[in-house]
């Protein structure tokens, strides 16, 4: 039985193919179209899924769309109506976009996939998030929490998963949204909404949460976890281009300029910012204020999630928790939920944002609509497209790219380890690309975590990222306890997907400065031999050589571009950056 799940038309578009309850393929559309966060109908991702499954559209037994377009349209219209005429523009724009494709998704699917209308189903946005977490988890029974910007009406839900069923117990509705609160600060701090939330999280440890009380003026939470925003401070519900208003600015001051460099007295001033400005001290102080705001919204977000989780535990008595929705990508909050609530185990869907809704929709179809039993557990994120050795070879030869082909990993892996030890930055491309926003060793850029200079080198030569953002480590799951406060690491599922921030052991911090954040934490990925044997071997060999069984791992892309999919994109990224070595499967290319 083949079920296709689709999510699109809002944030990240994606498709996923489920065969007899097992995922066969899943990918976000942006990897194919090279348009970051592409939300258009995911034709390329669908074609990839069907190709991988060896089927055509007409062979599908079911197609499930991740949300209900009419409900969503109703929400957009009725919230625009409430504040009309101030919301005239939202009203007009939504009429125009919704009356073209969005309401006619059934027709679109029928036409593009040639499936009968009776085979097309619609899930609910938050139910898709819930299904993407619970049905991928190893738990027979679990509490479920979904938190995002907004779906149709819901912005957060909680419930219980039991076998093949999910019951939503409570939902919080638009415009009261924790995700939109965080995004409002993302915009205020000069970053792009739906993209810069990580930057706010990375900026927070440079600040002190001095404005927590001010943030609590914007949101009130009840002991049962439900929350309300004070809409006097926001404009996202009636505007398409601004999220906060003058009253918000009165409270927090002038917004940060998007083009301004962010640096504080403790962040350092990287060489690639150019010459130090003459008013360096004044600017550093000003940025400190913004870092304090980032720290404050981060703390409040964590507190809201902790209260929700504690309540959910009280109400369900369960020890396992599943999470999805964009806010579940807040890896600092995930770490606190596991440490500070009675939940002992947490599973987060790696594509926690809307792309993940494609997997959730397909699983909803299989288990909830058709009542089929569960057998699948998502133990890794390698569900994207793969390129075989022959294909890579042909590509390199056709394009006359000088390379060495090393069939034996006994030779290849020590060679890569030598390069990393020598301070080189390595593009590491193998197998199927990852599902979700993180690169986990199949489309990664790797470097030596021991070098204090490495963060700046990777930033300067390749990523051009903000200097305050930490790089993450990939490390051997069985050696985790030596370096991190992570007891029983195999049970920490979010660490499989780099969705989990923990403390680096104090005595180890100086040994791995390139991946230790300013507050002594790291957002880590655990690597298991059974799941990623070749990547595991690479890290193990590096560990044998250096005593440090981990590597700095950042995604294989340039700033503003999606993570690479094909060998050609990897080569182009390699050529346009200061990367030193590129490994495409068994092929090594050096500059
Ligand atoms: Fe969502």
C-alpha cells in the first residue's frame, strides 16, 4: 500500500512516500528547486518520492494533504474581517492568493498525480504535526505537544497518542501563538521570520534575561499551560509586512537594523566584518541590549513550554513526550524539557516545521484513516535522494574535474582524518540527503573541533555566518558521557537529529572550543554505528587519532542557499567557497 503525504503553500513544501507503513522517501521541495523554504506545490519532491518507490501517481492508494485549506482560509478571512479596514491589505492579498491555487488543492492533486478524487484525504495541520512525532517515535503511548506559528486555527495543541490513535485534548487558537511571539522578536532583532529564529536562540547566551518582565506583558499563561497574547502590541494579525507595532517599540526600544553587524563585548569582532568601527564600544553596548532581549524572549519561551509540558504530564501521567511544530526546533528548550519536567523520554520529529507535515499526513492516513497497525520507527533522517558511485564518476569525468577515486575506506577515511587534523575544511557528501533542516553527516561540512580558530575559519572561508552562532558537533554516541552531560545518550532521541542542547563537561570545554558555545553548551548530534556506519567510522578514526571522538559539523551550503542535493551542487559550493577538500562518496577532490 502506497500513501503520499504532501505539505505546501505556507512554509516549507515537502512530500513523503509511505509503503505499508514504512517511509520510503521524504524530501523538502527546496532541495530540488534551490529556492530556500520553497512553499510551492512540491512537484519535484513528489516525483522524487514516486521514482524512489518505483511507482506512478496512479499507483497511489491514498494522497493526504497536511491541512485543511478551507478552514485556514476561514481563519485568514475572519481575522482580517475583525480588524477591517485596517487589515484591508491582508484581506486583498489573501483573496488573491487563496482564490487561485490554495483552495483548489484537491483539483491540483488530481490533475498532477492522476489519482481519483476518492483517494485524496485532508488531515489537520496540528494533527499532522502530532502524527509526524508520535507515529515516528518508538513509544506505544505518549503525551504529544505541538507548537508552531499557526496552522488552520490552532497554534498549539496537546494530546495523547495511544497505539494507532491520537486524541487532541486541548488547542490554543490564533492569534495567541508562541511561535508568532518568537517570530515577532526575530523580526524585531533584524532577522528574517521563519529563518532567523535560530539566530535569536544563538544570540541569547550573549545576553542576560533582563527584560523577562516586559516580555510577560505580551503573554499571559494559566497554570493549565494555555496562554494568551496581549494583542495591543502586535500587528501580525492585520498586516502582511509587520509583526509588531509602536506600542511594542515603546516597550523594547528601536528595532535592530537588519544589516547591522551583531557583536558584543563577549562575542568578539571577526576579521570578515572588516575594520573595527570608530564607535565600537557604543555599538557593542547597543548590541548588548539586543542580546538581553534575545535572552529574555528565549527564557519566556522555555518557561511557557515547561509549564505546558508539566501540565500535560499531570493530566496524562505519562513519562514519554512527543513534540513537533516549528517551536520544537528550539533545541535549548528541548534540553530543559527533558531535564526539568517529569518526562523521561522525548521524541522530536526532525522536520518539526511544516515540511514534516508531509510525513505526518501520510502516517495519519495509514494509521488513523485506515486503522493499520504500527511497525515503523524513525531512527534516522536519511530519506532524501542519493547518487551512486557510477553517477558521481560520470559527472566528474564529463566535467573534467581532477579527482582521486579511493574504493577502500581503510585508505580513504584516514586520509580525510589527516586533512581535518591538518586544519582543512572538508565537504562530506554521501548517501541520501537528510530530512529536515539539519545536515547529519550526508551533506555536511566538517572541521576540527579542537582548534580555537576553526569557528572563524569556517565562517570566513565558507559560511559567512554571524559570528555569534555556534557550530554543532557530531560525536560517537557511546563516548558521549566523556564530553557532555548526557546520561544514557541512546535514549535522548532529539540528539539523533541535532535538536538538543546540553552542557559540555567543564573540564572538556577548552579541548573543543570550536563547538562549545559561550555558555558552555553544545547542540549536539549523536552518531550510532548502526544508523550511519561510514560517518561513525570517520568520527571514530578521528577520535583514535586525537582522543576527541567528535567533529564540527555544519550543513553543506552557502549562506542563504538550501543544503546541496546533487554532486554538481556540491562541486559548485566547493568551488565558490574556501573549502579545502571535497569527498563525493569514494571520490576525493582537493584544491
Ligand atoms: Fe505548523
